[in-house]
């Protein structure tokens, strides 16, 4: 499937592991479950990553406000 729009790329990533980087430099890795037009995002099995890539803490299911997100990338 070709991605013509940003939301198409997010749709392709649904139910896959992604890295979400926040404005405060926090990185959260989890399975992309849902998102809306504001990029408010729900991740399952989420974990906060340390600077060295280690797991800082397990978060489980999280809701992230879209205005806090800098990037979303495949894990």
C-alpha cells in the first residue's frame, strides 16, 4: 500500500511496534493500537526507554497526547 498522507503511514504501523519520542526527549516503545487526527495515540505493552536503549520502566497501555509527540518511528 502506498502512503500518500501521514495518517496512511500511521495506519500501516497499526498493531506493530513503534518508538514515540516526546518533546521532553522521553522515548516510549510500544504496539500502536489507536490514534486520531490530532495524533493522540494509544500504545499497548509500552515501555519507557533509557538513553542506552534499556527499559527504564514498563508502562503497559498508555495514552499519549498528540501535542507532546515529536516523532513516531518503526521500532
